[in-house]
C-alpha cells in the first residue's frame, strides 16, 4: 500500500467501501482502515495496516491466529483461532489492529489482493502495488531528487530504464 496524505481530501470513500466490502454496511466506523481528520489544519491521513515485514502482531499472538498470507503478503487473522487476548493490539506500533464488537481482532486484509480502498479512492491518495515496484519507485525518486545539474527532473524520471523489470518504470505518477 502506498498512502499519500498530501492528496487525501478526507472524503472517507475508502472507509465506506471497506465497511461495505467487509460488513455489507456503509459505516465508516466499521472499516478496517481509518482517515485521521485534522480539519483545523486541513490535513487528512488515511491509516491502514502496513503489513510489516517483521510483524510484531504475528510474534505476539499466542494462538497463531495472526499469520502472513503467502500469496498476497498480507498479515491476516484466523478468527477461529483468535481468543481476543489483545496481544496483537499491544504489539502493533502503529495502532492499526482493533477489537471488533464480537470480541475478535480486526485489521486490514488487503481485500484478498484487491483493496477496495485503493480501487475507489478518487484522488489516488491510497494506491496498491506490489512492494517491489514501490521499492524501485522510492529508490528512483531518491536518486534523482538531488541530482546535481539536472533541471528537468520529471523528464529524467520518465527516461530511466531498468532491465529485468517492467521494461520501463517510466512515469511514477501512473503507478
């Protein structure tokens, strides 16, 4: 997941689509992600599980209910194994794991690899891409950001080729 709070308008469509997809109701408070609204500052920050490489929630779970899906890389919850001990809530440094009204753990599951929040975000503040592509984009932007003597850095971004990758990871805005 890639979240850009600079373009988030706070419309909460992501929360509505998430709750509709998972709960079959349009109720932002039941979504598996939340938009932090700092309205006095005009700032809206979508917060969603980072599916950490070293997921503390997984190692904190005493029953093995928290696990990583091998196909999507998402950190998931097996509700049949969850006893509601809240160890994963305490372990998550981002505060992105919650207890649902049924006494089980809730968190983003990437909608099985097709996150509805990203799919329906009108400003593309939330995007979903494989982590390899995101990593390459970050490396490329960092390398070019302070390139000495380059006036048109956007044009340079569009002309970098990587062999063995999607041939041309040209326009970072399209991804």
